[in-house]
C-alpha cells in the first residue's frame, strides 16, 4: 500500500512540474506565457487564455477560441 501511494505521489509531482513549465501572465490588456527564466515564451497577444493542460492551452484572440501548443503555434483546425 505504501509503495502504491509513493508511486502515485511521484507521478502527481511530475505532472505538476510539467504543468508549470510555462506560466500564464497578463499585461495591461493581453495574456501571454513566461518560461522558467522569466522570458516570454509566447508574447502577450490573447484577450483571454488558460494554463496549459498536457501540451495545449485554450486561448481567445478576440474573434475565435482555439488551442495553442507550447511554442505558441495554432492550427486552423483547432479553432472553434
């Protein structure tokens, strides 16, 4: 039982570390993402944005909602 608990705790901690690789930040008007060095990985350009889950984040550019990857790239097929 203890081994199982430690195993689950280990994977939970890994998930938290990966989830925090890019931090969601807001400037005066727009949202962007900072990396661990506190540099913009994705410059603020979104009206609304959410934190990354796995490798995608949901963003709103003022016209459409969509998903971006950790490099800030989106696909037309991802927009709704």
